[in-house]
C-alpha cells in the first residue's frame, strides 16, 4: 500500500491534477489488476448476505416506499434495465439501486468496517449490480468493480474521520461507488476522476440522521448516495466535470467540513499492480444491531447464567470504546436511548437496550427483539435503566489499532448485584468476526440467507439464486438479472399502505 498525504491547497498553489486524491483513486480504479480468488469469494458471500437482509426487510415501510418509487421508473425502451428486489420487470438503474439499497440497509444487518470512520461497505453492492444489469456487464466485471468499491471505501475509512465533524459516513460511499462503477465499466481515469468529485460533493451531509430520535432516513441515506453516484458517473461519461480539487480545495471538504486547512490526512491506497484485498478486512453481522453491539450481545448471552436472577442486579456498567460510549451509549446524552416508545432505529443504536434484552432472552431476533411489546416489558425497562457506559482508553486504543489481533469492538461488563457482589466479563470481538469463536464462512452466509428468506422466498427461488450467486464469475453479459430474487406478489400485497407521492 502507498500512503498519501492529503491536505488543503490554496487556489494559487501549484497543485497538479495527478496529486489530487480523486485522481489517485481514479488510477486505482482503472488499474486492470486481477482479482484474487479470496477477494472474489468474499464478494459472493456479501451478495448472498445482502439478499438475506433484503428478504427480511421486504415488507417494512421504508423499503416499501423505496420500491414503489422505483416501480414508477421503468427502464428506457432502449435499455435492458435493472431489477428491483422482489419483483419482476426492468427499471431504471438509479431507481433500482435506490430501492435495493434501502432494503439492504433497513435492518442494519449487513457488513461493516470500522477504523477512523465507520462504514457498511455492502452498500456498494446495490448500485453496482443495478448498473451491471442495465448495461449487460459480465459477472467477472461486476466482481472487479465490487473489489474496487470495497477497497476505496475501506481505505477512505482508514484515513479520513468524518464523525468527529458530525459528517455522515456515506460521504465515503459516493466516491467508492463511483470508483467501483469506473472499474466495472473500464472507464477512462479522467471520467472516474470527475465522477468521484461530483459524488463526494453531493453526498456530504450531517450525522443528525443518527442522533436523537433516529428516523427511517438512516436506511435511505446510503441508497441515496448510491443513486447520486450512478448519476454522477452518467454525467461524467457525457463529458461533465466536477468541483476540483474536491477534498483539497481552498473551499473544499477538508477545509470547511473536516479538520481544516492545517490538517493532513493520510490515506492508504494500493500501489499500481497491487491486488485489491480490502473486502477481506470487513465483517458481517450475526445480529440485526449496530456493529458495536455484536460482541456485547455475545457477552450478554455468556453472562446470563453467571448472573442468574436478573432482578438482583443493582447496576451494570459497560467499559468500552469512545465510539460505543458516545454513539450508542450513555455518552451520547440521548434520552431517547432509554425510551420504550423510541423508533426501532433508535433502539438499534442503544447498547443499553440491546444488552438488557440479550441478557433476559439469551438471544437476539431482528423482529421480536425490537417489537413495541418487547420494549415495554416492565422488567426490561427496569433493567435497561440500570445500564450505563463509560469510555475506557484501552478499549478506544484497541478500536483504532491497525493490528488485527488487537483491534476490538467489544466491552467489559461490570455487574453489581444488590448483595454487593460484582460479576465481570469481557469480550473483544463478536463470535461471528473472522477472528471470533464462530467466524462466518460461506456456510454461515447461506444459513443466514435461508433463515431470513424463509416464508418470504420460495425454496426453489432460494436455490436458483444461490446457484447464480455462487456461479457469478461465469455469468455473461445480460445474465445478472439472475441476482434478483422474486417474492410472491401476494406477499408483497401485504406490505404497508403508503400515501401517494409525486411519482405514480
């Protein structure tokens, strides 16, 4: 890897185009390096993973809204079009990406990468698949594009922190999608450069979408970034340019939205000819909850028997990283994280609620664990409000460690009983993590898909999809519609009624 210094440059400075971060990313995207077998295999795993969580969310209201918007935009007669998850027909690629991206993110149940910033790199998959379907791209080229998209998002996440300036992490997604599409379509570096600049410019937003009472926009935000990136590539292919230099300009992102003109970021990128391996550093979720909750759920399940009678608990303190404490813990200062009437999105970002329910149930379910009845149980509310978090510098250090054997996203729990007895235990990484007790491999991805698709997708359709996904590298141009999954129209008819909007 080559580490690039990225800082603000005044307009009067001599700052050649080749030194712009967007240009360096474009060169990485245009590099025709082969995709390693393990990278290709993991791409397939994540396509299966996205299909699993989309099946589980297909009847939820935000997903229904996005799908109905997409269905109002059929493909142009001159284009094959893209597929919208669950339904037949061909639709405009950017709207298919919008619908499918919302379905993937709605339950917060797919892959993650955490470093200086946060990310769900699987958000790259819906826009690239949609463009590939519309333009008749081969399965092998889709794999190439996704390897790039994951690489660029992970590298940006390693190098540039957004959340400390309250910028939402999808600001790294727009550029990664643009770069991935550039690789997939074998575009000229100049076109990719302009698309990256436009995509970043248009997908930089505040983190209010993940603060206080969290709304359904949390699911729409990455889908919007993917849609915007597709449109940016289209404009760039037609010769339109972008604000430049987008990161380093005097009035650019670093100068006014991030750490300012005196700060230098260091962003790693593959050297020419170096394979794109970043997807192998990412990890999926066993449970439908914010990633820092994954190890905490496993820890609660382990502690449950040691504690015994939960009514005897006086207090529980979770010692954890800065991120966990301030984003999903009591360090956030959000009273909504203790509110039984809070939205599902808010409860998903309350480690106190999650730890309480996992302690009581010894399990976690993407629907039952968030139901209003579950959140209002008096004994749950009582236990929930006994739980707090504190930042522990050692957990923060491990969170930011670049050593895979040190990097951790867990917590140490101190449970004080009414008797004064203190029970402690800790877990650094989730059991499903690649270095965890039960790491996810192809078998586990298929198992997750089968569990979440049950009752939604027929057994025959499940089998057909898995065969297509596992044979992705051999699918030719025009065959990627096989990555869509059809859902019984009668089941889709049970989705929530939604008011009419502008689109038909």
